[in-house]
């Protein structure tokens, strides 16, 4: 159909079905006034049908019967505690008649509220009778007024929540990814920690000391070699395990000096897992 409409000859008679001449121009300002399936349309077809509900305009959108009823009351500035049921019911029924023509399922919910309004109005027309206890009967509108006030409070609270900034609607959360390599950094061992560990070794050495006098030549290099050999067989060695208190204080002193020399030449690393934790010694190496 689209190809046929697009290929209508320009010499086609401009006669409408009622026998009158069609005043619609073939070309408006040299440009097609519409496109049908992507092809230009320079002339309205005679069999064009536009459904009655092709274009609907809703001036007011209500979320339910209570919303409509509250709108009618606030629009007319009625006192919600003293609702004029006749006027409100009449305006409500006019709106219900309009929506019944387009959406019968939607109108069912509104018809239920309309029946309630009519019932309240009929009860107000009846003479008021006192109860057996002598108290006057309650206002038939009381339950409806209570529901309207509660609905209005919830609606105002929802509007206040809607004014708050929402992610995805008012702003977008920024996400930044930084690629970095994780390198384990051990706590540094200060001089105080070494002094405390050395004092503890000396204290244990004095407890096992013997009163013997002997002359012994001690080599710092030999002790440095011995420490390196000891560390090659283990990944971590506790600081106190590198000293043998039974060999006496002189050997301990030389061994400690050898340890300091190795640390000075960056052949070993002295570290600890956390503050006040045991001190460990390991071979120094460059991480890959």
C-alpha cells in the first residue's frame, strides 16, 4: 500500500468521496508533508482512516478513587471535615462517566467509590436517630474523612521523598578503577627493638654462664658465614634462635656483630609482623 501511495500520479483527480474538489496541496513548500514506511507522501489518500482514540490527552492523571476525590475537594476549597456530598458526588460521577467510555476495567474501581459516596449522601438525608444510650449517631462522612486525611499525609510524604536526589535520576555515581600492584611492606625494626632483643639474649646467657677462664679467637667473618648458612635452610629464623647462650657472652657478642655487619651489607633483612611482635631474620632478596 505504501508503494502505491508513493507512486500516485500527479494528474490524479482531486475529488473527495462527496463530489467536492480536494483542496489539499500535493506538495507543501516543496517538501512531502508526511512519510509512510520511509517513503515521502505528497497527497492524503482517499481511504485514510484515523481511529477515534488515536490521540488521547489526559489533563489530569489520578492514582485512584481517593486521589480523584481529594483533588475535587482541594480544587473547590471545600472543608475536608465538612464535605458537601452533593457537589462532590456530582463532579465525581461526571469524571467516572468519561473514563467508562474508554477503560471499563479502570472505571470499576472508581464506581465502587461512587457507590460509597451515594450511600453516604443517602444516609445524611435520613433523619438522625439517637442510640439507646442517648448518644447522637456518628457522622456518615467520618470514615471517608479519615481515609482522605491519611491518604493526603502519605501522598505529601511521597512527594517529599521524591524531591530527594536519587541515583540514576538526578546524579550518576562515579566509578574509578586504579590498577596498582600490591607490595607487602613489613614494619621496620628500629634500634630500640634490637636493643630489647639483645638485652633478652644477654639475660639468658648470664643465667647459663660458667666461671671458666679460657682464651678463644673469634672471627666475625666465620660467624657471618654461619648465619648465612643457617638462613639458607629456612625462610625466616627468629632473632633469638641465632644465638646459643651456652657458648658464653663473648660468642654472643661476636655473633651479634656479625649479624649487624650482614644487615649493613644488605645481605639479610630484619623484620617483624607487627609492633612488639617477635623479630625475624631472613635473607635479603629483590622481589620480582
